[in-house]
């Protein structure tokens, strides 16, 4: 079963472009957009299962410099 999610990312505003560029190099990140609002970036992440999704978000995305917090929303349809 494959899983896709929107990952909302809050980061240091002045480093949004840098975080975006690093995100796009992470395996599983299909797309990332810099946005306005309470979050700075919204990424679409794909993984083979929920465990792998968690590893990508926790071990890779949350570990990037300047990332303050994330919110993951699994895509249902």
C-alpha cells in the first residue's frame, strides 16, 4: 500500500527558499511549494507505507536546519 500526505512546514521565514531546495532532494518528496499563512511550505510526500512516511517526516524533514515544526495530513482520496 502506498501513502501520500501533505506536510505543512513552519520554518524560519528568511530561509524558506533554502528549506524548499533541501526538501526537493529528499526521496519521497514529490512537490513542495512556498506559501503564505501560518505555514511556510506545503510538501507532498509519498511513501510505501505509514512507517516509511513517519521516517521521512521525522528523520529527514524535521531534521532540516531552520524547520520549526511540521503537521502531516494523510491524503485519503
